[in-house]
């Protein structure tokens, strides 16, 4: 259900004892209809962040700090994962062994061999009896089995190599602050509340709210189809919110200029 704009946004009745902001509230912040306003009014998402208490309220609600990040004790990280979820890696789907076997038997030559084996088996047993008549037909069947095993093994190896290559291609790294330390982290290890540093040329690692920034513009054409570069302003820098206020950087968009610091949401 949609959040009412009249309701307080820092929830005191939630599942976790530490987090004053819910996963659903963060999801609603990044919904397109809330981030934009066709009537050129201040967007609902901007209004929601103002009600949360701007950057201070957002960081407090996510139990993180600008210059410290989140605490990285196992207990704290586990609780954060339970409450907000994880940025899990999506495995590239590969064909199953059964599918590969089926593809092997789509080969017309192999089908002809199977028919020849059956005919040879029937004729052999009819002419020479069961004791010797089965040899030629079964030999052809064995050859077909060997061909199938070799082909499927080769195809499966190639599929696994392709999956590994695609996983490596998708796995990107970013600079974060966690437990007061500057770290180089995989995007799949990011958690809600992580403080991320962004720079010109970076691919945005997750949906983030820009806290502080200098001349930040992003290209979201691969996500929203918007051809123009979008100007972003830091939430902490926006003293007087206006219809063009935009702190929201979408995952997989590209930072075209500027630099800043943001929080994963």
C-alpha cells in the first residue's frame, strides 16, 4: 500500500529495534512516479526526505554516519540484511544437461545412426541368433552414447566458462566507508546504509541518495530512456527544496561529471 504523505515517515513501530526506516519506504522513495512530478511541483520523494529530517534524519533512520558508515560487526550486518535484504548476484542461466542431451539428438546424422543400430540389431538377431546377432547393433548404440557424452561434456564446460565470464563482467567494485575505514567493495557486498563515494565515469553501484555533491550529472538513458543528462544535488546541500531538486541516483546509471558521497538505499 502507498504511504500517506501525512503520516510520519520515521517509523517507531517496526520489526527491527534499530531501524526507523522500513524497506518499503526506501522502495517508495525510488518509484518513478514519486521521484518526478508532471506539474513541476516538488516531488513526493523529496517531500518524504524532508519529513524524515533530510540527510540527518535519513542517516539516523538507517543507523549510519557520513564519515563512519555502518558498523561491520557480524551481528550488525546480519540484522541489516534481515531488515533490508541484500544486493544479491543474479546467476547467468545456463542450459541443463537434459537440454544439452536433447539438442544433441536434434542432429539428423545421430538419428540416422540410431535407426541403423535398431535395424542392425533386429536383422543380426534374426540371421545369427541372440548370441552373436546383437553385437553390431549394440556397437553402434555404444558409439552414439560416446558421441553424446563427449558433446554434452564439451558444451557444459563452455557454458560454465561463459557463466564465469559473465559473472566477472557483472561484478564491479566501488569505494565505500564502513566502520570508519575506506574500503574497495564489490557491489554485491553493499548493504543499505553503506556510504559510497562516486566520481565521474563511475557506474552507480546501487540505488543511492546523494548526500553531498559537486556538479554531479548522470546518464540514465539505459534505465529510463531519458536522453538528457540529469543534474543532481546533494540532500545536505539543498537548503531550499524546489521542483528541480533531485538527489536520487539509480543503480547502473553513469556519473557523467562531478563527484560526491551518497548513501545506499
